C-alpha cells in the first residue's frame, strides 16, 4: 500500500520528542514493503531551530544513519498540491503538529476521494492543556484518530472530536534503540534527557532530580533545549553537566555511558492524562539502562512498576532509589533485563505497526471498531542485537 504521512519533521528532533516513534513507524512500514512518503513543511519550527543552533550536518547524519533517504519531501504550505501529493495514496496520516488549515484540506480531499483512508495522530497534551485550540481542528471527513493513551481517548469521545478513536501508544524502535556496551569505569552516575518545557515540571525537577543528585553528590549530565538561565544555574548547582541538545539517534550510546536515568513527567501526564508515559520511558528501557520514575499512574498496565523500573513518590524515596541503583549491581541488572523483556514482548514499533495495519484493515473492510481490543499478530519482535 502507499502511505503518505504528514509530519512536522522526520529529520529534526529539536524539541520534537515524537521523532523517535514517527521514524520507527516509517522504518517498519518500509521494511514490510509498503511505499512510504513523509511530507513536512519547508522550514518548519523544529527544523529551523535545529539548523540555527547546530547547522545542517545533524540532518544529513540522521538521514544517512537511520536510512531515511528518499522517504521525505518538504512542501511550501502556501502552494500545497494535494492532488499531486496524494495521487494513488491508500492511507494518509496527519500528525497533531500540523496546522488546522492543513487538517481541514486533508479532510476535504478525503471527502472527494472516498477510496483513501485518513487518520489523525495525536501525541500531545493539548487535548487537556489547550482544548480551545483543539476545537479549531475539523475531523468531519476523517476515518478516525489515533491517540497515545486511554485518558486522551476519553477526552476525544467526551468532546465528540472524531467519529472513531483508537488508543495507539508510542513504542521503541528496537532496530536502533538497544543496549550498547561501555566499560564500567567510563560511566558517570546519571543522565537525564529532556527539554525544559515552559515551567511544566520545574518543581518536579527540583524535587526528583536536582535535589537528590546534589545531596548524594552524584555525577552526571543533562541534555535538552530551551533551558532558561535560572535552570542552567540549577543544573550546575546540582553538580551536573549541561550538554545541550542531544540528537535522538545518539541517545542509546549516551545511556550506555551512565549507570541509570530518571523519568520526570510533565504535570499534564502525571495529573490529567494518566497512563501515558511518553517516549522517554520506552527509550530508556529499550536501551537497557536502569530507570527511576517520579510519580505517574500506569493505569493501562503497560509496564510492571517495581520490576521494569522503580517508582518513587517523594524526594526521600528518590534519594534512596538513586543510592540503591548506584550501589546494588544485582538490583540494576534485574531492572535492566525486566525492562528489556517488557519492551521486546509488548512495546516495539513492530507491535505498533501490527496494530496500525489491523486498524487500516478494519477500515478497508468498512468495519467500525471503537477501540482496539485485540492486538494484531503475525510478526514477532526482533531480538536484541548483540
């Protein structure tokens, strides 16, 4: 089948954490023999900021290393020719970073070309943080929406935003995100990968990251973008090194140079959208690094808290967990292998493309499920590369 995917960016992951999963889906679709074309706006926000800060070389590197050549094409939003772009397309997917005008035009094209299937893909918290902005989107002619958690699905249903809504969690691209080897004496204690996020977790970072690290005297590094000056001072005061933007495809080797990592969810995910861990949890577990999580509710039972990772409730528990993981090699090893097992058995891009193909198959049969209740089968996850 011919897939056309409208992403904000395939090549740039500057402040664009969804790039990991979107790339993984594209790579898996192509491995299965589908014809895939990703459309992204020329000089989009993420790509423009990356080039401004780092130059164009990172784009060439990720395109080559992750075998993305020929899979994408940029377009001028003011001269968008959908008839040319979507000629012979079977499936069209529009990601939520796209503007309402594009979403509307795609819906109108679907209305006039009923043979194609059109889906909206939502991997953001705007459904609860900016509901008025979401109301600008028109999904009248869409076949449905893919959302990355049951809590967000309920928001869509309550607001009657889409005719069908499927839960489609993110997952790890285990063809790239897998454990790398590093000598133990070359490792620092902690790595944290995350952007500052407009004060969405400032207090949480102080409580669950900077404070415990400073009290324990741990070494480590922080990666991300959009850190204001006061945040950089807090990183330094904690005794950590600020390393700036980290290309997402370099995350596995960075994890390998550290003994553990932590997940500090943004407030919307811990308080309003339970059950949505975001891609950082999948990345860490897939790369075989022990993970400690600040509070979030795994209401959809994606993982096994306590076995796959440690979950803490307050600063004291975080200090205790950091100390335990740093000093108890048996605990660290148990977390590594349990986490890898869960990712490999349930949460790879292979699993998610199985689910996506099942959704598309149901639409092509004119069967209208309201939710995935059975996972597609037929392709086992790849083994862990040695």
